[in-house]
C-alpha cells in the first residue's frame, strides 16, 4: 500500500474516531450534570437517622442583635443533629417508600422558626442582663373537642380579658378556674366568641408561643438575613434547640464579655420565657460534635443528664444546667444548682 493510501486510511479512521467521541462527550456531560444534581442536598427537608451526625456551628461574630454583632471573648458554638437528604435519596424514598420520612421544614409551628425563636432567645439574654423588655404571647388552638368549635383559632381574650404576656394569660386562666360556673369563654382573632365547659381551652392541641418585644431584630446571619435566600431559610421550621446559646451569647456580650474566660463554649437546649432550659433531641450526637470541634465546655439540659452518663468526653467538661442563670453562674464561678425536676420528652 502506498504512502498516500495509508494516510487516507489513517485520516478515515481519525474521522470515525472523532465522530465516535462526540456522542460519549455529550453523554458524559449529561451524566455529570445528573450526578451533580443527585448529590445536592434538599435544603427544606431534614432527616435524622438511627445514628445521626452532629454538627457544631460558630455563633460568636455571627449573631446580630439590633444591628450589633454579638462577639464576647472566647469561642461560642451551637449544635445541630441530622442533615438534609440528598436529591437521589429523596427520589429513591418517593419511589420505594420509607417509614422514616424526612421532615418538611416549610411547615411547622411559628416558634420553631429562626425569625421567631432567635429574637425571643436574644430578649431572654437581655432580660437576664437587667434590661426591662416586655415579652408577648401568641395562643393558637387546634383539634376541638366539640364539633361546634372552629378547627383552628388564634385566641386573643379569655373570659373577656385580653392578654399581651404569658403572665396576663395565666392570670386570665386562673380566674377561669375560680369561676363558679366552671366555663371558659374565649375570643378569636376573627372576633368570634365561644363558651365551653371547664376552665381550660376545649382543644386537644394548645400552643402557647412566647414572642420577643416588638421591634427587636435578632438573628444568626445578621445583616445577611435580609438577602432573599437567607430570609427564606430563616422562615423554615428549623427548631429552637439553640435558644439557650443565643440567650447566653447575648447576655455575655452586653453584661460579661469575658464570661468564656478564653474557653470554647458549646451548648444546646431551648430557653423558655422564665429562663429555664428545655429538653432537646439528639444530645449524644451533638455532644460528639462539640467534642470534635474542640469545645472545652458543653452546656446541655439538666433534665437529660442521664443521656451522657457513659459519654467519653475526652477532657471536655459536661455541664448540665436547668436555667440560663445556672449556665452563667457555672461559667462565672463553677457553681451548679440543685437537681432538676423531671420534664416531658421533646415533641420535635
């Protein structure tokens, strides 16, 4: 075969090879794109497995209250458990079915949304520091015990008494208990009034949500919280297990900037209107995350102290606390209060 014939054959083979490459290259791009999408997290879903991962997140320098960055000395971390499922996991579960469905965080009680919970927790920290801040209250009821009651309602008055705080609400309910007629009349936000026997709300589900003072702006992310993606994320029902740490950090910044004394303080626990610390889920996974992050101190609900009895802290100090005041007292002086009262398990 002549040189010219060999070159012609070679060029023909090269052309066929190039044409063969064009299909796989496009296919590789498509498959690559599908792979990237498949392993992306679904940000509005949350899943907690039998052995969930825990995560530690920096809080100091990232919490902003009324435009001021909360940044006391030391390092402060809040803790989470679980993760968002990946797209391929969500598709797989939708096709095959699963008993442990991921939680959709787009729905849920208002109190579990950062836009509500973080300003409230910051207010608790400011009140502990001596600030006189009035807290609000929001009452919603669902699943009536009588068919003539509305399925869902927001309550504004009890027996003709309006309330703007939990103390006022409890006072109105106490008066209902003392009423000889043993009936309760409540008025809804729609302006309708209903009377039912007994001295409690005639509903199976009553949610009392404490509110931050009007006008108090606080949140993790601070100035970035007004950006659409961040604002959307803060509208999700993420939970309030970081309430104690938000309150503690806010208190430290305004009252005792050196409260950490150079230590890395990690913690988890909800916070109530009176400063008491409420139970949370996934404590052991969160403790593991705190240890992995190099925390010196782990603050957690005293009602759950038995859950970390066998936990290998590896030098990290485990501090069960029943209230925000106890947490502050321990960090300041190494003191703890009496044994906590038993508390019901967390509902979410």
